[in-house]
C-alpha cells in the first residue's frame, strides 16, 4: 500500500509540549535564569515542579521509572531549553535514569526513581569520563581490585555533574579481579556513598553551562562494599556505549532548543530594530543569515527526532543516526547562535543578552558526550558497511 510520511506531532505529543511550554514560560523568566546561572543550579522547588509534571504526563506503555519515550524526553528538553535559553540539569537527570535502569536491577532502579519523584533530585552523580580518556571511554583507567582481602577503588573522574553535592556517586570502573575478558575489559558500576574515606572532589570552572556544576573526583584506595555493585552491569562496555547514545540525543535536544531561542531573539530584533531608516530584517545580509539559520534549525530538528525515534524503535540505523546527529547538531547550533549574535550586533555581545550565553553553552556541547571528531570514528565504518549492500 501507499506509505504516507508523517512529520506532524501526535495530539499526545502536542499536549506534552504545550504543558512544558507553559511550565517553562512561567518558570524561566530572564531575571530568574540569570540568577540561577549565578547560583550554579536550580532551586529545589523548580526541580520538584519539573519532576511532578514529568510523571503527571507519563506515558502508559513506558516503564514507570523512565515514564516517557526518548522522543518525548527530547520534546520536553527542547521546549524547556528554548524557554530558558540555557543548559538545564533535567537532560542529565533523564540520562542518569537511563543509565541506572540499564545497569541496576529492577528493584534498585525503581527505588531510585521513587526517590527522584519524591524530592525532585537524583541521589547520585554519574562518574564515567576521565581526565586522560576524554571521549575514549575504553581508555578507562579507574579500576577496582581486591588487595589483601579488601576491594579497593582507585582512579580519577572528570566532568562529574553534581559531584560535590550528590550523596552517592555512580562510578564506572574496570574490574581487575575479572582477569582477561577478551576484546572489552570487564566493566563494573558501583553506587558509592560520597562520604566514604578516600573520595575527593574539586569544582571545575568552565566558561558556559553554569547551571551544571561539574567536579573532578579522585578515588584513593576507596574501600568498596560488595552490595554497592550494580548487579546488572554484566552488559559491560557494549551496554554502556548503547546507553551513551541516550545522553547524546538529550544533549542535542538541548542544543536544538537553545539554538531555537537564539533564532527567536534574532528575529525579534530584526523586526523591531531600524538602521539607515529601514527595518534590519529587510537587509539582504540579514535575510541571508536568517534563511541559513532556519535551514540549520530544520535539519537539526529532523536529525534529533530521527535519532530518538531510531532508539525508541530499536531501528538498525540507530548507531549511525545518533553519530551523524551528534556530528552535525552541536556545531550547527553554535553557528546559529553565532549568527544570532551578529544580527543583534553590540547587544549580542553583552552579558545581558541570552545569545552570548547560548553560544557558550552550545559550544560546550561540541565536546561533551563524545566530541565532533569521535563521531567520525563511529560513523565512517557504519557508512562503509551501509553502502556495501547496494
């Protein structure tokens, strides 16, 4: 039969976007956003309001600890990032829930989701990336090993969101007791209380994304208790690579929402401002910028939705879709933000303007969750394979 291509959101998705748009517009006023960026985080009340709305709008056929399909999570993150014009902690929380539901037993994952519902804060910070490894996850050096009957954790983790404040740290470590396991070293996950001796956290000062406080954490002979190990972490690196894709999609949803906010501001300025007696939006150079910005936004949106759909549907193109999205979207969002700054002129380069903050935040996303360059390393072999079948 004939296939129709449907690019419209379902009624359910439209209602979801509209509910979060109302919440976002009411909550993220420019004055509040500026204050919360200075404070390096959102107040508990806002976190709780988000979580309440997130679970109120839960989808019936999705596991209760996750509550929404990835595509719905994308729509939520995109909408709130557009309202706020900055990176918000929600995308990290949703990604951390995915990691937890991927590596913890069902009971443990459910109890963590229940705590999250109850107080709006995740009880753990995720520690995967390392100062020497960066985007090369398999270069992980943090490890645990039994020495004289004590199971000890040693290593350093970088860019741990909330690492100074969360009561627990979810640490990925090579299990040296497992011996040689072939192509992939044996990976284990541990939910370690932050108060255990030997854990030290130092804040990282970065140029953007100020609502996400990051820390460098070192573990020096931290004694592990066997019950802290997540029991479903047998999937190891391959399971981790799969779960990292969720993080990439949510990060790109955030870049997309922020780029859309920059576009909103640029268009408003081009309509309201006059130069040389003419509306700025009627200058050919500005018309060209706005047109190319809109092309990028539409491409970004298509790629982000497509990648989310691929993961939800477990489509065979999923890995390639995610890698191509992560290759294109963060860089395109930086270009949109940069063009918006250009249209706003001197105003765009002031601290009071959203677009300069959006530019900084989007620029960080070209590095976070796997750099632009690493995506080539993932995508190219898949592309070679894909074209072999023609």
